[in-house]
C-alpha cells in the first residue's frame, strides 16, 4: 500500500500535466476552427459582394466605350445615366473596400483614444447633410436632439457610426417612411447620453439579434436577397462605440413593418454654451 501511494504521488503531477496539455490542444484546435470559419465566411462574403458591383461597373464602362466608338462622342443627356449608374456601383465597391480596411485597422491597432466635447445635434446634422442626396430625399428624417447636448467622443468615430446606422436604415426601410434620430440623457444614468436610430423596416428576428455585431454576420434573408453588405458595418460600429466607453445594442420585435431601433450610449460632456457652439433649437429638432 505504501508503494502504491508513493507511485500515485509521482504519477499524479504527470497526469495533471497531461490533462492541461490536452485542454490547451483542444483550445488551440477550437481557435483554429473559429479562424477557418471566419476566413471562409469572409471569402464567401467578399466574393459575393464584390462580384455584383464590379461586373455592373465593367458592363457600363464597356457600353460607354462601345457607344463612343460608334458615335465618336458621348452625349450627357443620352448617356449620362449610364455614367451615373457606373459611379453608383463604384461607390458600393468603395464602401465595401473601406469596411474591410477599417476592420483590419481596428483588429490590428489599438490607437490612444482621444475624445473631445461634441455637440450631438451638430454632428447629426453634419452627417445627414453629407448623405447621398437621393437617399436623403427618399426618406423623412426626423431629428430629436437638444441643441445643448454634448458627449465626450471622437468626432470622426461618431460620424462613422451615425452614417453606418443611417445607411442600414435606408437599405431596409421603404421609401417615404420616417427615420427617427433621437439623442437624450439616459434616464438611468445622468452622466450618459443615449443616441438612437429607429426605422420602419422588416425588423430583426430576436434569435438573430445577439450575433448581428459579430464579424461577417449577415441575416439569412439578406444572404439570399438583394441587400448588399459584407457583414462588417455593425461590427465596426461596436468596436468604435466601445473605444469611446459606450455600449451599442438593437431593439426589435422581429415583426414585419415594426422596424428596429439601434441605440448606443456615450459619456455626457458638460460644456458652457457660447455663441459659437450653441445651435438654434429649431435646427436641432428637425432636418
């Protein structure tokens, strides 16, 4: 019995070490599996999303070249629409590539966060003004934000988040429907501001809401449908919000026509209003 106990004392550390090695190998194998899954999804998304606008752009330019060879000139009245459509598809390509590059930058760098007091209503108005004029005229955008509300944020980050969430709302909301942008002090936390964008689109099924901020996450209906995207936009938004010490989430019943509401929080900044920083109240309330 004594020899057996001595042998157990000697073999026990070996057994524990072997078990730890096994667990580490399983963890590495799982990480490799997840990486391969992400890589595969990335290639599928990029192949699918790049092919359509790239093919369309090439076709339009090829058509314009043929018309020029046949007629010796191009007339804007007759051929301008082809150029505009080509440029629209080029913009889609640019957006896709920028999302991919932004994701690489977010994943591979950790820049020092530099925040500043930002007037929420002014940033919202600037973002809406820079939207595509066609999109802006197709929807009724309502802004509900106090002219004296400030957040501590990185201004380019905040513009990017608003632009991405508005672009998503345009993709899914029927033309003519209202899109409401609201900013207010969070009733639960007085030092926090909550900004939301609400649309009248198809909504997001509850079971899929937990994953929409993941890399390359796309709803099954979108993969099989006509809505373009890489599945990176909301992932980038989440990373930027969290860098500014905020939180982002979505609220949706998932019922057709009920839409969804994306909300994110940012720390409130206290600023003494001056003639240079204060916005007229009516401008801050409607666009």
